[in-house]
C-alpha cells in the first residue's frame, strides 16, 4: 500500500468509467505499475496484446456483467478518490459521495486474514 493512512472514501461512477479505469490500470501490463488497481468484487478479463483502450474483454461486478450505464459506489483510498495516480482523467473529488470518517486503509485491513480467491485480473489472448 502506498498510502496506508488514507481515509476510505466512496465514489459514485458509471460502469463506463470503471471500464476506463481498468483500461488505464493495465496500460503498462506486464511492467510494474503503481497505478495498477487492487480490486475486490470485480473480475476483469483482458487481452494484454490488444490495442490500447480495447484490452478489456469482460468485467463482472459482484458476479454479474458490468452495466456501463449504471452508477456504482466504489470504496477506495481518498487519494485515489480525488483522482490520484492519473485517474483524474476519469473522475475527481466531485464524485466522492461519502467518507468513512476515521477509517484508514490500514485500520480497515488490520487483523484481516488473507483469503485465497480466484484471480481478479485474468489475462487471456
């Protein structure tokens, strides 16, 4: 975690913006990338060899196909919610709908056990 002291915020963004964010997230794949999103509740299938902005093949949110016209509430560190790491091209602080006051990322994760899950980012060719 880059900023474990960040409070957690919730932003309201469309499925289309989520798709844009995931495209940005894998833009440098397989190179290390500090703006690679660490996700939960989503599964993203992508083709790393496809042309930029067309790498994402499928996205599911909570087990259902992402609806690009629907607004989703997504929790994240406040620096990211304000558009940090270049995500300002997709959203900014005006999209913040709530703050989990006094809860930092570090506090939210403290004491949580590692749970093995299926891959959230799946590269397919």
